[in-house]
């Protein structure tokens, strides 16, 4: 099977759009990015949310975390404050590095290596997106490989139907600035779009001794499309999309002890002064669209991506691990003083260089037919995919001397980790939708055939000659099914029920363990009600995921040791409620849009087992213990004020108390008098944001965005290592020009 992949993938370098837009016009398809929600079709096979370009323009928000918090069922853990590396889960899936959801841009997989190494250290720059879609439920059968929680699809700027140009510049606190420009046109058979985007800041954290704690990220996007003449018998087009992203971030894994957080929450320790993330991402997509028949659309694509990231960071101080120092800084006082630059001593530094390569081809055929009172909608999709992660972990040493780190040992590349992780897959699905009168039945079948291979060269074979090579392979073939039934009582009221089998790959096979992780499987159900009118949208959903085999993980970013291994954790149950309402009130020339959403989630282990480490810690986990890092109560709300010139939006996000260790007893929050080995939760917090926009001329707008209106200084996370603050109050002002 591997040879077949290599032969096919070597012939092309792009991927297919997983679901075409429901339209009979090829030009309408081509001027849009590939949607998975199908323009808010009432009968999508699950509960979905689409935040369009108009809504995003009103929010003036560059942080994807804050936008996604307006969607029920979305769990998020903030990390660095700017939303560059979001940690997202859907319906109770783990949030760490968004590794258990399917993330796409324009319908194409965007994780650096979705099968072999899915932790998303790269996430598409949200500031350049024109729309975001979140899909949950039984239609998730079509958007693998992660089909338990749901899928997120980010839609990039589409090629305009005529000449258009857009420019935006904004500046604000912490030297935060953004410049975005795009220009596009369609003339005759040729169309194009070119876009540049830059975001940068000197950072809001205050490093001991000064220096920059911010970032600089730049994106360059180009799209060129050819389409045949309108008079052609068969409509078709060919589009090339190219993207380059680069980023330098003076970012660290290390947070603060509780005492230091309470005294100076924006502090950053001197021991992290060399911590640096270097990242680049290249992405090429060649897409062919053809309409051979009036009711048939076929979209085929080929893609190739390359992502490099090297995150160098302090790993230990005075021979003491960071976790032991943070847990008990009094006992580990000597190491703590080295970490804070108050004493001299050895600092072990770890570079984690990883090069990801992905390539594949995919195609999707969408056929629509009506026979008397029956409407038929058939989709068939196929994807051949290969991805690979080349991992080098290198350890060097510094000496802390009077608050300054001085290099003492460069180490050898690969002396801590030296692996190549590879995956090959064939994914196929069939989805059939039948509508009769007030009923719509949607059924789907998906197959994932996957081969995983781990080549571990050991920490002494830097040239990868294979002298100490250890290998492990894992192959499996999974069939998944799903179905949903919709009943439209009238044109505004809809009731739906769905069930589907969810799946997540088991991660890379271990070269040091006989027992390998099994695929993660879950039976998922949802029961919902939807009300849609011109001024009101209401949705209420009950959901449940019964895991046959939950997978645990071991990542430093999630609180583990950093092996990246997955392990079996047995049965689990996730249940919850999603509620959302949107209402628009009108008074004379003013509009008052109001939006609110609430999510309740209860996630429990359904078996007793001994956990071997990783993100959930070591020791026995008991049946009915709560699964950590899944917040039970989430609330989001927006109030808007609009007329023909002014637009104002007040946005509120409430995140309830979050358990950080498995258990079912009393929540113990950080407190100066507590033993930190007993802490099992972080408290609730609320963040308010405010956006104001004024139209100077039809093509000119001025805007202001006030983040964290109340300057909330609460703890928002205790991961990756230590307590972390939210982005402090920050004012951003700017202008937009569109021609």
C-alpha cells in the first residue's frame, strides 16, 4: 500500500475541496472559498455555525480564540494571549494543541501532519480570514480523520468578481500593529488575488532584565484562476493557491508560580530570556472544478505543505525539572533562584526542531436530482494522503551569570530526540441525503485505511545511518457510519436527531513498548431544535459521546513529559447541552443585534485504571472521575448597536471553573496556604471586549478595539508550565480602505 501512495502522490501536489457549494453556477462556486456549512443550509447533517465576513468586520478581532468562544460546544484554553497557537476542543475532545479536531483552510487539512504528528503548532493566521465555520454532529463523517468532536474550516479571502482592493492598518498597546492589503480582479477567463498580512507586538509580559517578549508573523497569499468561456458546453476552471507564512516569537512554555503570579502576573523569569520559536509554513493547492452535467459538480485538488518549527526553551534549572520547581519553590529554592536570575547556576536548554511535510490528492463529486416529491443529494469523496514529521531534539547548556544566560555547551543535533514519523492514508466517504415533504434523511459512510511508521534512530546516530534504528508500525482499517433525520414542522421550525461513529487515529506506534495504543472510537448522538426567522435564530442541542476507547497523551504543552505518545484510557462518557440565540431589534434607524450562547459539558471516565503519566498525571484514575481540562460551564454574549455610520459591539466571555486533575471531589483552587500537589482546579473568569467602527466614507472606516475592558488579571491557564495571565487591557485603533 505504501508504494501505491508514493507513486500516486509523486504525480501531483494538491488536495480536494471536501464539499462544493450548493449552487448550479460554476462562477458562483469559484468566487467563493470552499465551504463545509453550505451557506447555512437548514439541513446540514449536524449542528453548525458560520461566522461570515460581515460579522468578523464588526468585531475587528485578530484572536481566533475570542471569535470561537461565541460558538456553543467549543472548548478553548488560552496560552500566549494573542491567539497564535489556539488550543481548541469540540464537544469534550481534549483542547491541547487542537490535536483532536479536524482543522481546514478552504476545505484542506491544515495541521502540519494530521495523521503522524497532529499537534497544531502551526495554525492559520486568523487576521487574514474572511469567514470561519464550525461543524459538529453526524456530517462530521465527511471531514476526517478526527470525527468525534467536529471540524473547523477557515475560509481565506476569495477572488472578487470584479476589481477590488482592501487595505487595513492598526496600532495599539504593547506596540501591537497589523497591516493587511489585498487586491484582486476577474477579467475574462483569468482572475487573481494577492494578499499580504503582518501582525507584530513587543509583547505584554515583562521579562526580568527587559527585552522583547512579543512576536512578528507575516503571510503572503496568492491565487490565480483560469476558467473557460461562458459559451463552453462544459464549465470548468483551474486555480492555483500559494501561501507562505513566517513567524518569530519570543515565546516560552514557562509560566509563573502562584506567589509570583499574585504579585506580578505579567512577569516572565530571567531563565526564559533565550526562549524562541522560529516557524515557517508553505502551502500550495491546485484545484480543478468541472461541471460535466447540470446537476453534477466535481472538485479535485492536489496539495503540498511544508512546515518547520524550532521551539527552543529552558528545560531545567540547577538539575531540577521545571514541574518540581513550580510545585514546591520553597523546597527547590536554589533552583528557583537560578530560574529567576537571582543566583548563578546551570540551565539546560532544549531545542525541539521539527520539519513536517504533507502531500495528497482528493476529489469530491456532488450530484443533485429531483424525482416528483423526492429530492436526492449524493456526495462521494476520496483522498490519498501522506504526511511526515522529522523530529530533532537537541540539548544545550547555559550558565546563569548575574541574570544573563551564557552558552557553555552547544550539544549535538538529535542528542535528545531523533525520529521520523510517517503516515499514509486512503480516506473515502459516501453521503446521501433524501428529502420528502417535511422530512430529510441524511446518511453517510466513511472508510479510513491508515499505515503509521515510526523510525527512531536513537540519540547517538546524528546522521541517521540506521546503526541504532528501532522501528514500529501500525496498520488499521476503519469503517464509520452516521445518519441524521430532520423534521421541518414549518419553514421556521426544525427538529433533528443524529448519530454517528466517531474516530481518532491512535498516534505514532511506540518503538519501546509492546502494547500499542488503539484507535479512539466513540458513538455520538445529538438531539436538537432550530428556529430560523428573519430576526431570530435559536438552536438547542443535547449531545452525548460514549467512548469505547479514550486516548490519553503525553505532551509538555499538556502537562506531560513530552514523548508525544498516546495511550489507552478505556471507556468514557461526555454529555452536554448547547444553547444559542440571536435576536435583532429595530428602533427607527438603529439596529440592536443580541447574541448569547451557553454550553454545559460533563466528561467522566467510565473505567478504573492506573494511568502511566502524561497529561493526566500518574496513579489510579477511578470510574466517574471527571476528565480534566474540560470546562463544565461556558457562556458567551454580544450586544451590538448599529446604524448607517456607527457599529459598536460589546462582547463577553465567561469560562467556568476548570478541573486540572482527574477526580470527583471538592475543587481546590490555588491559594497561598495550600499544598500545591493538592491543587486540582483553576477559578472561573470573565473577559469583556469592545469594538467600535465609524464609516467616514462608503470606502473608509475608522475603528477601535478595546481588549479586556476590565483589565482582568485572573489566572486563565496553568499550562504548559505554570500559571498564565490573559492579555491585559489593550486599545487598538486603525483604518480600513476598500476600493
